[in-house]
C-alpha cells in the first residue's frame, strides 16, 4: 500500500519546525494561503470567509514567515467565480484576493435507483434534514491539544473519481463531485487518517452510511457509502483506528469510499494536500 501524507499545523504555540502547507491553488475547490499582515497579536486572530471561520496558523518556519506572523489557510468553494472578488476578514482588517477559473472534467453515470436521480417529496424532506446535520458537523470548531496533524489515505485502492468532476446521473446534471473516490473493494478497511473526534454518524439518503470526523480548527473529513460503521458520535480517534468498511450504500454505481476534506465548511480538492 502506498501511503500519502498530508500535514497541517493546528496548534498556535509551537517550536520553530518545518511546517508542511497544502499546495496553494486559487481556483474553485482550491486553497488560498493569505499572510495576515499588520497583525502582530500573540494569539491567533479570528478570520472569516463567506461566513465561516478560517484556519489560522503561525507562519514561523514557513515561506511566509517574513511577511506576517500568522497565515490563513482558506478553502475556496467550487461555486466561487473567477470574476467575483473574494474577501477574508479579521477584526478590523480586510484581506481581498482573487481566484482563477478551472475547467473540471465531466463524468456521466447510470444510476439504477431512479429515486436517487429524481427523489420524491419524502426523500427530499429527508435529505434536507440530513444536510442540516452534515453542515453542522462541517462547521465544527475545536482546538485540540495537537501540534500537527498528518493525514494518510484512509483506505487502500485506486482513485476511481477525482475531485470536482461535473457529474451527470442518467444524463441529468448534478452537483460537482466534492470528494475523492477510492475503489478499495467491498469490505475494505477504512482507517482514521489522523486523530480526531467523531461528530456525525448516519445512514443518509445520498451518502449512505456516513461518518464525519473533526480534526480541529475547521478541518473535517467525511467517509461515505460504508458497508459497516465501527464508531459512534463522540468517539476520540487516533491515527489508524478503524472507522468502518467500504461499501455501496446510498447513491453509488459500485463499492467505493467517497472521502471528503473540508476547510471552513468548504469541500476542497484532497490532492492539494498530498506531499509530493
């Protein structure tokens, strides 16, 4: 198995050690790294983008150390438009930035369960309730006593669908693909890629058996279509702990793990966090 690591700095008081940052890609579904100039606070300032709190890390031992003491790590939504100015705010400061457009590929899938393509009224009501539960989990904000978080892939297998695909189910357009699909086979192991707290567990209409884990400072990960769930809400996980098994529950065409990485309640391309 090939392990791919992701490194984040999540504690605000650390020794001067190398900090591995996600790759900056100022596109829809990407990442913006914004030095917080003119902010010399000894504690991390609160930063906000599109109504969601943003991860802020000390810039020491990064390429941004000489520019500012703090660095914001911002997830940019897939819905963002290149011709629309972007704005992050802190107390008393405004940090405008721009993004470029990105053309994602298309994917056309045939779904045999017609209700997963055209849900009925009851299905839509259920989806609305489940979406509210998932959004609450994505907005989790905690400050764990951790110096770093390193992500390994949560499952073994090929990448069957990349992030950002413009998706068509039975030739009908749907929301872009907001995660990375790993085709590990029915019953394949799903493991926690880093320490975190389970903040949502459910059997959802589209996502099937699902788990959401809060890793701190607005960073969450989601695991969908599972055949078995091994955790409960409130469980504290260590890296490598079992989350469950790969399956084909919910809206799928075959067994796989849909894995999402979210920053500031925004699903971003997981491959931007791959250590090259």
